[in-house]
């Protein structure tokens, strides 16, 4: 395992959705404006927006004042929803979801570790909505994890 990794695609997707959540009155935002607002390459963002559209997170609006807007209220979309739309399941091991794995002998307890890891990731990403992110009002449980001793250290 090379460490828990958030892909550039997932990072850009969350940032673009944060820009949409911050859009006044939920007005559509052009992809070029979203890209400029977060310093994301436009061509890469276009592919990400396609994934987000197929995943039901954003909708595209045609016309002169068209662009993209969130498919639901920002209070109803979690960071997990965004990441799953572009990257699939939050935690996989060898591209399998933990419940599909089986271990034996000295590694039998490893499955519990992978399931606990998935549960911990969900505790954060399923709790933070786009609205909370944009308002800088993260759930206390998330803030507590970020404040733990060593949370910001890179061992």
C-alpha cells in the first residue's frame, strides 16, 4: 500500500463542485470559469464534469448563459458523492471492495482492518456536504480528527 491517496481527479471534482455550490442562486457556471476559479486545466475539468454529470452530481445547462450547476442542493451532496462519481468506491484493495476479500491464517484479521479503514473514510466524506465545505462549517467530528495530535504530521 502506497498510502491513502486522493486522486487529482477527485480533488479537482470536489473543488469544482465547491465552486458550483458557491455560485449565487445556483446559477450555471461555465467550465472555463470553474477551471479558472480553482486553477484546474480546462480539458481535464471537462472530462471530470462529464463523470459528475453521469454520476448525478451536476447537470449541464445549454444556452448563452449555460454551463454547469449542482443536480441537488449543496446540503444534499456529500464529498463522498462527488468522489464516488469520478473515482468509484472510496476504498478498494487490489481494486476490490473489502467485503469481497477473504484472508486466512496469519492475515485473517486483515479484512477487519480494511473494513475499518473504509468505515473511517466514510465517517469523514459522508459527513461533509458541499454546503458545509463552502461555508467552512465542517462537522465537529471531522474537525476533531483534524486536531488530533500528529494529524498534520507526515511520518
